[in-house]
């Protein structure tokens, strides 16, 4: 299983372009570009990681998506 889904899958799981834009504090045109470029910038992916974890019922969890960074970003996950 991939640890991070494709940008299209992420955007779809999060409720579409407009909803993802809201969650990422970005414009919908920016999110549309992520679809075209097939990449979401790291900083925006970090913002979307928790909503994605919830929307996917844990299938895409933050520890697996960010195996080398999660302790720095979400230290509270250490006990989970």
C-alpha cells in the first residue's frame, strides 16, 4: 500500500477542490494546479495530513505519510 495517495485521491477524499482549498488555506485555482502537476507542496500536505487521516478512517495516517518527520510535527502521536 502506498503511504501517500495521489494528489487527485487526496483532494477527492477531502471533499473536492473547494473543500481542500479551505483546509489548506489556499485558493481553489491553486488546488486545481496540484491536480495538474500531480504534487502537493510539503507545507500544504502537512496541513492536510490530519483531515486526510480522518477522511480516510486512518488508512492514510500521519506516521506512515511522514515517517521521518512526524515526531517533529506531531509529537503527541508518540504515545499512539
